[in-house]
């Protein structure tokens, strides 16, 4: 595939790109390797995607790394993923610093192993003053869990007279989500040919453009992100209006 980087319009970049990184297991199977090898190779794709997004000056990149449902995988695979998270954070902090990237998380982070929480906190704190791309890892993330948490927090405020029911509007809900400080998702990418949302950012993708690719996550490279953005820029986002109103 010829790289289309030169054809990307700098003035029409998506503010927030979210990626469902899928296909590590199938990639490994194709190579006759264990699933763990697929997850390991997936870290290169993460590095390339982060670098490509930073180079393009994208403001927010959110990567779905581990879902609430992924806890139901065999314990050995969950352990491998958690160890890989820790080793990747240690290894890739340099990539984040070199590219002026700050790290954040969304999800039930307190359900991760202590070691992973500690490493995450360390990298978050070391990169907090970086001014470029805001990279968010969705870890033990489930959109329904996020919405339940949001409803509980809001109800508690109402119960304690800190909030009146009439003050509950879209903005109020936004402020109680893990993504409180982020803009809505403009572009949602899913690799590996699956075309589903798998409990990812249900509220935040209300008007996102979806981009599905057959590429398995470990094979995803910078030019694939460029391709997705180029494709996104060809679309007309109408937000309920007519084409004539937009143009
Ligand atoms: C994505 O790859 C990584 C995680 C969900 C943690 P998969 O592990 O889902 O790979 P497939 O879908 O089985 O190929
Ligand atoms: C979604 O992928 C979760 C992540 C990419 C972390 P899955 O592979 O877990 O999704 P399903 O089960 O195929 O929908
Ligand atoms: Mg999968």
C-alpha cells in the first residue's frame, strides 16, 4: 500500500481517535504461535500508532487494551496480558517522552494487579507535563460499568442535595464519565475484520465515524493509521443536518 500521509488534510484531523486493537490471537495462530506471542507482537503496533498519532499532532488517542469481559479469559492469558502491560510501560516510557505524549487511563483501574497500578501511576506522573498527544489506555474498561458508576455517582449527589434532578443534562453526564476531560470520539477504528463495538465508549461514539480493517492488530503500522484518517476525511459528517446545510 502506498502511503497517503501527504494527502492528509492537516486542517481536518479527528480530535479524538479510539482504537479497538483486535486480532492478536488470530495473528499468532496463523504463525503457528501461542496467543501470548500475538499479544507481545501487538505492542509494536501500539508504539507505531502512538508515534504516528503524535507526529500528526492528533490531540487524543484512546486504545482499548483490556475489557471488563476480558477478565473471563483463561487465567494464564490474563496474567500474560497484565505482565505485558507492566513490561511495555517500562520499555515505552522513552517513546512517550520522546514524542511529548502524556498517559492516562479509563476503566476500573483498581481491579488491576498492584504492580500494574504502580507502573501506570509512575508513567502517568512522569509524563503529566507533556504537551502533545493525550494517550489513554482503556484497561478493565467496560462502557456499561462506566455508565453504572456514573448513575451511582449522580444519584448520590442528588441524595445529598448536591445536585437537583433538573441539573442532570448531557454535560453533567459527560463530567461523570471516565472520559470527562476528553472530546467525543471522531474516529473509531477496529482491526481484524470484526465489526462490533464490544462495550467500548458507547456514549462517546454517538457521532463517531467507524473504520473497520481486516489487518490483524500485530500487523497494524503507521500507514494503516494514515489510511484510516484519509478515509475519515473523505466522509461528510452531517450530525443530523442535510448535506446542503453543511456545504
Ligand atoms: C486483542 O486481540 C487483544 C485483547 C482483547 C486483549 P485478541 O486476543 O482478542 O485476538 P483474537 O480476537 O482472539 O484474534
Ligand atoms: C475487545 O476485543 C476488547 C479489546 C480489544 C481490549 P475482544 O476480542 O475481547 O472482543 P470480542 O469478544 O471479540 O467482542
Ligand atoms: Mg478479539
